[in-house]
C-alpha cells in the first residue's frame, strides 16, 4: 500500500522527501490506531477459549436439566400415587 501511495504522490509532482514523509506519517497513524484497538480485537485463541467455556457451560446445563427432569418425574409420580391412595381411601370411607 505504501508503495502505491508514494508512487501516486510522485506522479502528481510531490518531492521525494515529502512523499516519503507523508507515507511514513500514514503508516504511523495506522499503527497507532491498530495499537489502540488491538486489545479489543479477539484472536483465535480468545475465540477458542470462549468456545471451550460455552461447551463446558452447555454440559453443566444439560446435567442440571436432567436433574430437574428427574425431580419433576419423582414428584409427579408421588403425586399420582398419593391421589390414587386418597381416592381409594375416600371411596372406601363413602361405602
């Protein structure tokens, strides 16, 4: 990129030293802006770390859902047996 900018400046008649200075200035500004944002950019390592964390959380959530499912089934079955027992007791009491 810098060679193209330098060449463009030279074609319009800008002196060699001035063209080089402008190209250097542009490069410094690009480097400065990159360094300002470099800490905010995610690298492949960052993405892989997040992917690993999400995978672990997903596994933990699956385990929690399985526990909750088992608990719900246990309480539903208990409620069903209690309701049937109550129905039997009430039907015998009524006779």
